[in-house]
C-alpha cells in the first residue's frame, strides 16, 4: 500500500491540507497502538505497522514539496531514499553568478569579510532565497497541476526532477551563505 | 485490564497519580504523612537504603552516599557528564558502557537508583489501592534520546514495574490540562524542571493532541540555577570571611558537607525569592555565621543567561512547526522552575501572552501520566496523543557521514526501511552504526548502538539484499529488524548499546534489588533518630564555640556532660535511649540558645529594624 492509498487518495498532488489532516486524525483513532493495548500480540504488531505507515504517509503527503519528492520515488519504484536520482544541479542561467558566489565564499572562509563583501553576499542570498521560493511555487503550482491533468506524465516527472535538483542546489548555496554570514557576523560584533 | 498508574520520575521530586473511576479526574497519591512529592533522593546507609524525605536529611551528613539528581545520569556515558561531576559530592565512575555511582562498598547504576524511587511510589500506590500494581506509565523529558528512555524503562523493570508506556513530560502536561481547560488550537508547553528543559508545540483538535515539534536541553534546569547561586555565594564567603575560614581551617570548595549545606541554602533562597523581593540567607560555618541579604534582582542577574538558554530551543521548535510566536493560542507552564518570576516574564515576552498555570506545576506531569495510563487501559477514548521523536535517527555511512532515516519531529510510531549489502565476497556479517542527532558527522551525533546482522549467506560482494527496518515505537524507543530479500530469511541482529545496560545486567539488577532492600520502618526510625542526635551535637558544639563568652563554667560542665551522654548512645541500637539523651541535651542548652538569639538580634538591630529581619527571613 503506497502513501496515497493509505489515505484512499488517487496518485495526484492537489491535496486539501485540512481534509488530509481530518482523515489523518480519523485513521489515527482506528490504528493507534494506544487504543489496542489489550489485543493479542500478532494484532498489536499489525497495528504498530499500520500506525507507523500512517504516520510516515502523513509526513510525506502533508508538505507539498515532500509530496512531490515522494511521488518521484514512487514513480521510479524506489521505496527507500537510497539511490536518490535527484542530485543538486545549478540552474544554467545562474552559473556565472554561482561561480562568483563560490569564490566569495572561499575568500570569506579564508580571511573573513569586509563590509562591502558582506553586503554583496547578503543581497545575493536574498536573491537566491527568492529564486528558491519561485522554484518551489513552480513545483507545487504549475508542475503539480500538469501532473494532475495527466498530460504527458513522463515529461512532468522529468520536470519535477529538474526542478527538485535546482531547489536542492539553491538550498545548499543558501545554507553555505548563511553559515559564512553568521560566522563572520559574530566576529564582526566582537571587534 | 489490570490497573496502570502514572509516575513522574523527576530530577528533584517524583510522584504517582491515577484516574479516579468515579469522577474521571486524575488524582495524585500521597504517602502516610500526606506528602505528595517524593524527593528524588536515595541514601545508601550501612543500615539500609533511605528514600525521599528521609534521604534528604542525609544529604549533609552522608554527602558521598546520598544520591540526588540521578536523572541527569540516566543513559549517559562518562564523556557526557564529566564536566559537571565536580558539582556532585558523590563519585561517578565509568563502568563498561554506563556511568555508575561509587559507594563505600559497591557501585550502583543510575537505573538502580531510579528503581528505588519507582519502587517506593509503586508501594505507595499499592497501599492506596490495597492491591498489587505491576504496570505504569512513566514520564521522561521530551528531549530524552533513545538511551535515556531505555534506561528509564530498565529502572522500571528493576523496580518490578512493567513500563507500558514512556510519555514525554510536556505532552503529559497537555493531557492533564485536557479538553476542558484548553481551547482548541495551538498550544506551547514550556517545561522547566529541576534538571531538564523541554518545549513542545501541539495542535489540539477534535480530542487529538498532535505534537508538531519539540525541542529542549536535557541538562538545563533548576539545578543549574542553584549551581550559579552556590558559586556566587562561595566567592562571597571567601572574600568576606577569608580570615575566619583560615582560622577555622575550612577549605570551602573541598568540604562536601559545607558545599551541600551551601547548595541547599542557595536552593531555599531561590525559592523564597519567587514570592519575596528580598531574603536573608544564614549559614553557620565553623566559628562564625555567614549572613547575606539577596534581592530578587541579584538572583535574576545570576540566572538570566540560563533562562535565556531556554529561548533558543523554543524558537527552533516554533520554526520546525512552521509557526510564529503570535500563532500560538495558549502557553502552558510546567515544572517547579517555572515558578521563578524571571522565567515567566521571559516566556510571556516571547509569546506575547500570559501563560497558563492553573494546575500545580509540580503535579501536572504525573496527572497527565495518569490520564495516558487511563487511555491505555481503555478508560478514555475521546483523547489521543500523537507524539513525535525529538531527534533525527540515522546511520553512519562512508566517511563518517550520517544518513538520516527518520527526521526529528516525525510522529511516532514510525518506521523507515533501508537496503544494505556486502562489500566483500563471501561476507556474512554486516555492521550498522545507528545514531541520533542533528549533525552531519557521526562523531558529532549521539551513538545509540552498533547492530551486527549475522547469518548472511556467502555471496559475491553487493549481491545480498538486506532490508533493515528501523521502527521507533510510541515510547520513542528504536526497534530494528532485518531480512535478506533473496532468501527471505530474517537476519539475526546483535545489538551493542553504546550507553546502556545489557539484558543480563538488568536481570542481575532485578535480583540484586531484593538483596539491597529498603530499610524497614524500625531501621528508618532509628536512622532518623540518630540523624537528629547528630544535628543537635553539631549545633551544640558550634554554640559552645560561637557563644563561648555567654556560657558560665558550671553551665558548660552540664552541657558537656549531656553531650558525652548523647555521643555514647548515638551509634547504638536503642532508639529510646538516643531520643531521651537528645531531649536532655536540648533542655540543658535551652537557656544558652535564648541568650545567643538575644545577642544576635541585638547586634543585628544595630543596623536594621527587627521586623525587617524577621519578615525577610522566610
């Protein structure tokens, strides 16, 4: 039983969050171990499995991005996260800027940041955050809608993977920037 | 289903509760003397083991064999606690994988000490119900890791209790507040106890208590407040009474008994300052007495950094729940340390609303444990708690990197499956290193256990497909199963817990627990009487030194004779003789005590008004 099936849902991405939560609470009342303490051991083991699957399913489906990630895994026939084919990949139009940022990051790690460099990196981080948010909106918006419309699913899947790869890349760079800015911020205040 | 009790096994106090069938409300159970809180203190005396209030009175007299705050050591390795050992008068030593407490004639592990407390509460409940109790729900800090939870469950087993559920303290508290006291919506439970801090963010809706995120610090609590106050007092005494200390030959920091008295005085002053603006701390030492006026503002300056340390986890929990402070509908305060006004102020500032505290913060967790026990027993079906695992669970992969299998704040029970294979031809054993924590590198995370998957059929490298299922149950405790997919054969797993007792250890301790029985009532009373005699002797000897100029020669002779009599009988078995000698001692020193009190008052009056002195001392 896949996670969509746990909730009696079709393999579609447009899910109403409030309805999902209600269903999760209903199903929890049916299969939570707390309500089956007096059951025989085999029954308890079955309940435990069902409850664990329900919780994992809710976690995978309640967040629209995690939902897409799960869908990609499911479509590729992988139940575990191992061998994930989504590898961080820089968006082509940002390659030049990324090169600059990586260089600035290296300098900052080696010798700290001056005020001007800080400002540049902060501004760049803000732009990248906006870019990531746009990518996420695209994943949960038009790409998800395209999947649900059942038109050219193979193509939709490929776009998901590309978009997730871009997002993963942006997240890593944003994290690196945050780390460097925070580390130098402390040094900055100590002066 | 047999009766299940709810137990709050606290750092400072422990208590037991149940749900009254008639009213459906949780109630705490008191001891024969009407006391609800059992101090979590165990004293190992040559005559037997003392627990609670009786053990507390041994703190100063037997500092090296009276164990308090043992919860801080549950499920810990030596490296986790070595920095704070200097604050404890008893000796902690590493034995195999766990820390142990070295007593005069043996060592005990933290679960064994906790078991003594659990057994006392079990017996209290048994007296209350007139029946044997075998099952309990026991609470732990939400931020406890797998080893700390296992250690708690082991303590239950050693005490003869089947711990049917480990419940997180803040969530237990939310259950105690229940559906009638909480509006539906988002609730934040801020739980600052004696030794641990937790924050849990829940959504309460349709009878479901769904934890959205939890965070905390398992080594931050009222004990730490006491510690900074104690250190501050220590410096103050050393600077103001340098000459006195030298004359009396007292090395404060190395004197376990004095340090224990100082710690208890600091704790008492802290508690008084929760309701009073000022207090006076009085501590007789050697030939002099230390007096110190403390204003609440001074206390707040000392503990402010510690209170501030709780706010980081609060913000992280909110971020994990995807909420801003203003989106929290209700804030609930739990744990004795939330009585401190500064704590309440900081929490109120952060959330921008007045926190709840209708229920006694010392009792609310036990009441919630009782509610959870009643749910498990089938007595309540309207409420259901959906809790989370506080820490991410992962396995060590190539290069010491952690690969996360179950993320923190995932609702439990939950499971993750992962495929493993061999790297060498003919390999029959696969090792797995399981960790908990939020860091990328295995060395920065908490090692839980090493699992050896055995009996893999010899095949070329990479051929076996071993499916391993990691399951975190509703207790937040990990279970691991493995199966070789090609043969369908279940692989046997040998678990080597990094910090914990083995199955054999626990069984041995269950046996031992009968050998080291708690002192019986007679012995307990004898120890108490001796204790009182000891206290009187200490006081009289000090009075003779400090009030030397107030004692006439024949009075002195009388007192010394009574003292000799008392000393002669105090270690004997005759309780009546000790008591009589103590009473005689008190009688003969009464006039001296009065004269000394007068003298002290007069000298104090020189600088302040009497009402102020009396008013501020309590």
